[in-house]
C-alpha cells in the first residue's frame, strides 16, 4: 500500500502527491476532477533521480519549480526540463527531469 503524505497544487491546477514509499506522483485531471477516466498520472522515483522515495513535503515556488523534501534530502524539479544532475547529491539537492507532456 502506498500512502500519500502531502499534496501541492501548481498554477495550472495540476496535483502533486508525495507518498510514503512511492516518490512523487503528478495527476493531470484534464479539468474534469469528477471524471477519473481521463486522468493522466506521472510518477517520479529514485530511478528518475529523486533522492529518496519517502516524501514529506512538496513546495512550489513562484517560478513553478517543485522542491521535494525526502528522507534523503531536497530534490528539485523545474518546468524547464532540467536534466538529471546526480553530481549535486553532495549538496543535498538533485535535479530531476520533467516528463510531463505539457
């Protein structure tokens, strides 16, 4: 079972969920929140560069960047398709690539 621990809503209404063991999940509900049939889910885990799959908080800054607090440190996801940068792990921040088709 994967329990959601936090949620954040971005400027376009996209919902970001942080989970206990499954990383971060993004849902685009196609502006029909009552109809789950057209929902598109995208997940980000350690396989994508997230520092840890246990997420405690997601903060979206004024530029739309997502700051993700995990058991392993802070991961950063921006909307400019920043490539993975695993060399930054020593700083406690890692950039993960955006895979959402918007």
